[in-house]
């Protein structure tokens, strides 16, 4: 295969993380909303797995649930397992999970101030994180932190250790947060829209850092709505729609021949793929409400290929080789590609 | 070009004072916009691109008559906008409208949609209050919203719908130019596509011009007739979009285009532009980009290049010329 993620020759290896049938719900005044509904996937060491989907599709809730960062109440992990190095992240005692967070699984957020304290200098935050997780001297931890700030491209790193977060630009804060994650050399990084708020030149720097981490055999779960970012960095992707995975497969294959009409619509709405002067393709209608999911395919009401059978019963995610798709008309999509019933 | 441009910005400088100490003495200036000249023809879409802090939004504020420049002139159909008064000023204010990036922050949460989109009309005494509802319905229809939206409040709408309401509000004044400041940047891909299509339909229908400010080059590539690239307060390259995108002259433009991950490119080969954007308070001498430029020579560090080139396509670089 020619994907960036699996260019190294390996024997059969175990997934680093295996998520099975994850269901997360939120109690609201109007009823119980399932934000994640039966999501299963796995990530190999040294793989960047992309998760793409629009606002509210459940991609961030999936990520937050893995480290049990969903506020409870109203959120609740109803069922599912997340096997990581032989332990279930969703069932282990919370004290044990605290040892995993940051040390074995790092998390990068879109907004760096959710992870950095405004009241403490950068240096003391980076040192504290190391000392929480291991028996390391202050000087040694300080030097390690400086080294990582330099690696993520912070100029005058030894001086910046004394800065407060508000004294840095947004792009620099983001890189400080990324340094704080990378310096722990976690086995898995969960990155939720890590570059969305950044300028394109800074975005390229951050993506380079994630690629370097991957080359050191770190696995990355990369959540983004930017298809270009997925294409550039990921070996495989999951497409989520209305709380479910609707398509999964190697990036090049899925982009070349999407098997779910939603994936195809997303690709066509991407301005980078459109022709100048022409209309961009859009998706008619709206995502069904979290509280009133249809019985059958959740995309059917917006799908140009939907048949009556699509609306009758839930459509299973069907696997074929390295790909899976949740669509009764996947073969028709592949065969002709005509967007009509 | 043919006739008088709709908007012409001529060597405009916008500076902000830096005040320090107990007497708030002015210790220097942030030169947010420096010597910028641009024109927008009637019916044209001018894309304005650049990274955070490059001055593109400040320039937009000056054009909207919200931030007077320290020097230079901004002309609307030949008249200096900062010398207008009375009815003339009110007329120009109606003709230039803006749509902001954040549709959550730019709509008053306490007003129903009908009032939001007609507030300007009532303030300018273009309609009577009792005509507002009918007019609002027409405006909302223009942006693809039904009459059921009239008496609902902003929080009841999604991001894309709110942006439609912002556009309807801008349209209410029968503008000639709409400044779109990152107007589609916060939207999901499929919603973004809908709003871009709407903007293009309205342009065709009403002969609108747009000053389209964005950091997303793929969107600008799609809809702008001409594009201007800003770096640290200055325009470093300007020209017809297709030409600039296909043959960027300035190394910064080239880098901006190269670092955008796009589907279909060779994968895993994204180049990285090293270094930081320098502080606007202390811009580097010579060419402001020399600290990050792979082509920089001694001359670039001391002497500032002028914007020069063929008619239409200009760039400011000592090494390469348009």
C-alpha cells in the first residue's frame, strides 16, 4: 500500500486502541439525545486516523468520551468499551485513568486556553506536568520542557518559559500546548481541531509536528472538518454523520471513490475541489434532530439516491476489505455514480 | 480600466498609538496599515488575503468609515469619504455594508429577525415602522429564509442561517459594496458552500461588488476576480486571481499557496514556512518578509521594495518581478 501511515513493513500487530459500540447520551429538557450512537473503530501504533464530519455529528464527543471528559450530568457513557493496552478506559477507576491522561494519551484542543492555566508561567506548568507523572527532578524537567519548546518552533524558548500564556500569540500558545503533550511522548494523541483557529503557515508547522510524532510510532486520532488536512496527514479516515460512522477506509480510496452519498456530498462541497465560476454542490435539508432520529438511514431525507427500503430499518455498517460503509446503495454509488434513485 | 472605480484606496496609512507610563505618553505606533492602495470596480469581487494581524480587517474598518486613516484617501465614486457630511455621508454609509465572521456575535440576541434586518431602514427613514414586516419578508426570501423566520430570535437559528440573516441585513440598504470579513470562515463545509453560492447569486442579481476578506485561499480562488495579498500592513502582491494563484511572484504569496493542504496534492509533502510573523510594532527594516524569506539577500534587509509590475499584476520584491 502507498499510504503514509503504513509504509513501514510490519507483522500483524495489535491495535493500540479499540473502541467497541460506544454510546454517549445527553439528558436534555426535551429528552435524551444520543450524541454518539454505536461507534466502533481501532487505531494502530504509528497511524493517524482522521475523523471528519460537520458540527454536531458526534466526533468531538467521541474523543472526549475516551478520556471520560464528558460532563456528567448531563452527559453519560451508556455503553461501550475502549481497549487501550489491555485495559478498558471506560471502566477503569478514575485514579488510574488520571495516570493515563497526559502520560499515555495526550489531548490537543482547538482552544489552547482550555489546557493552559492563565495564572501560572509556561515553565512551571510544563514542569508540573512531568513531575505529576514521573519521578523527575525540577532541573531535568525544566531542560526537557525547553527542548520541546524549541522543537515546536518557539523562538527564545528559555526566556518564554517565564512567560504567562496571555503574553504569547494564539499560534504560539497552541504550540506550547502541543509541546506539553508531545514532551510526555504519549502512545496516543487525541487532537480535536488542532489547527482550525490557526493561520495556514502555522497550521503547516503543527501538521509537521504531528507527522513527526507519527514517525516515532505515536498514534494520532485527528478530528477535523478540513478535508485537506485529512488528505495531507491521515492514512485512514472515519466519516461521521448524525452520531454514527457512515464510512471508513484508507484516505486515498475513500476520496477517489466515496461509497456513501454523504461522503461524496462533503467532498463536492469542498471549495478546493470546485471549478471557478461554477456553483458549489450543496446538501439539501438539515441533519435530523438528535432527539428525533429516523428509523432507517439517517441521511435518507437529504440523499438523492434514497429508496423506500432505506427508510424502513436501520442500515448496518458493512465491511468490504479495508473499507466499510453504511449505505444500501453503496454498490450503485460505485457502479454508476449517478446521483439518482 | 474603464470608468471611475467604485472604491479607491490611495496610499492609506492606519496607525494606532502605543501608550506607556503614568502620563500615557505615546511611545510609538502600531502601523496596522501602511501605504495601501487598492481599487474595487463596480460588480467586481476583490479578495483580500493574509494572516492574523496583517491589517486586512483594519483596512476594512477604514473603508467602512469606522477608523480614519492617519494619511491617504479613501474615495467612494471619486469623493473622499472622510470629507463627506450630511445626506451625502448617509448615502455612502448605506452603499457600503458589512457581513462579519461570527454570526453569533453580530446579531442582537434580543431582537426578532424582522427587526434585525429592517433596523437600518427605519433608522435611515427609508420605510415606516409599520412597513417593516413586509419588507423583512422580502429580504429574507432573497437569502432563502421563509416568513416563519420573521418573529424568531437569533438563537433559534444555525450558524449558516444566521449568516443569511446578516446578509439580509446588509442587503436591506441596497448596497453597492459588501465587505465580507471572513464571512464564511466559521461555517461547516456544506453550509459554507450554500453561503458562497448565495453570495454569488446576489452578486449576479443586484450587480454587487464584494471586498472579500479571508484567510482561506481556496474560497478566494473560487470567487474573487482580483486578489490582494497583505503581509504586516502592506500589500505585497496584487493581480487577477487566476494569474496570482497560478504564477505567484512574491515569495510570501508562493508560501501561502504552498502551505494549504489540499485534496489531490502529493501527500505528506507539505512545505513549512519557518519563523514567526514579526511584531507590527517593530517591523523589520527593508522588506518585512526578509526574516522568513528563502530568497532574501542583503538588499532585502535594508531597502524596502516598491509594489511594481505589469499592468494589473504587481508585487513588491527585489529578487522577482511581476
